[in-house]
């Protein structure tokens, strides 16, 4: 058998193979960006300190029962009405007697402006579905977001999402995100503890 | 005189592509190493809810996940089909939340500890009871920044 001279392997296609792999990894790397609704929990209740008294007109109580029905201030309500209701409650444009009082507060840039003392309290049953809770939460968040955006447009002519620094703080303080992650209605039963 | 010889019609030499594979491989390895595939394998089913008011989670290293949902099929026999908690790679009970938060905090730089966000990744069919319990535990250990994981949607839920 005649020994053939070693032919050089053609490396030209190597690049193609590598590119193929590269593109595969580029495509599969989804960089899975999770999105989420950001909230802040209230600090743990301190002993011996009573929760501050809140006047009834300053509270919008949103309840979701075990069958996922929504009740706002003891009136059953559809999910799609909540945003409007919350906006009406927080803004209280006509300063109605049954809606929250306003208190002047010092806010950067805007100075001394009336800030609503309204609080939306969202409470659920242990058997409420998480999705429903999140949907209601979402509607409430949207109410605040829309009010902030409107205020931002009025004061600065810019959308709230584009604000930065002091301006952002000003609007955020003028229209606080007053949704309380309320204490559970029933005392926490030990489930799985 | 003619120091500068007029070039004849010499063909331009072909650019060697021999190093091209090396360059591409370099890129390939870069992507292979960067793609950590660090997603823990979930032992529970999480169907994410949808919402409009969501933001991208920034600074991934500061986000710690609490997963809540029903176990996947092969764990059903042992754990039932009710929602349970998964922390890192293990199933956990509500009482494990506080130690876990503290352990995760210890792993972080001291300067970042206050910025830790707990992401609640919850199946949309889960009942609120367990979620409330987890939230109460988080409050106890002062892990107050939370975020509810949800997919962004532009249309309303109703």
C-alpha cells in the first residue's frame, strides 16, 4: 500500500461550523428578563404600638373573597371599574366630604402642595386566587400610575416614566403609592408550619 | 530615476481566512461561558400571571426568588398537589423563609444587603393563604422590598 502524503485538512468550513454554534447560543440565550410588580411591605408591627387611627373617609377597602369576588367599601364591583374608582378616591377632585382629606406637605420643586391622605387597603381571603389578587393590585397600581402621569404632564410636560431625580421624587411624593399590603384578615393560621 | 516602480498588474493577495475560526471560536466560548444557564430547575409548576404595571428586574444578583406553586407531576405523590414553596433547589416550609433570607443576605456584600429584593414567583392558581404567610415571614426579617413576578402584557385583564 502506497503511503499517501498527509493532505492538509481544509479548515475553511471550520468557521461555518463555529458560526452555526455561535448563532445557536445567541438564539438560545434568552437572557430571561423577568418582569415584576414592585411593592414594598410595611415594616413589622411593633409591640405595644397601636396602629394609627385612620378615618373612615380616608380608606378605600378592597376585599377579595374566597370566590374571587371583589368588594369595594362593601359594594360588589367588577375588576374593570376599580381603576376609575381608585382614581376618583385618590384624586378627590371636587374635595367631596366622603372622600379623603388633603394635607399640605412639603414636596421638592412643587413646594407646599396638598397631598391626599387616602389609603387603599387590599385584603384577601386565604382562599383567594393569587392571579385575582395580582390583577386587582395591578388595577390599583395603574390608578396611581395614571394619576402620576397626568400630574407629571401638567407640572413638567413630561411623562412620569421619563422623569428623573428631583422631579421624580416630587411627583412620587405628591401622589404617594398608598396601597397597603394589609395584615391578613384572619390571624395567620399555621399552614404547613 | 524611477525609484518607484510602477506596479505591474499583480493581483492583490487573498486575505487569509485561516484565523477566522479562531475569532469565531473566541466569540463562541465567550457566549458559552456567559450563558450560565443558572436557572434553577424548578420542581414546581409556575404559570406566571399577567399584568401591565410591571418593570424589568434590574441587577439580578440582588434578586432572590421565592417560588410557590404545585409540585411537578413526579413529586405529586409525595407532596400532594397543593402549592408549596421552593427556595433555591429545595422544597421548603414557611418557617424556612426567615433563615433562608438571612443566609442569602450573608452571601451578599454588606453594602448591598439593604437593596435585596425578594421576588415572589407564584403560580397564578395558587391560593393567597400561603402567599400571605410568606409575606408575613418576610416582614419579620425586614425583607421589605418585594416584587411579584408577572409577564408584561399590554392588554387589560378583563
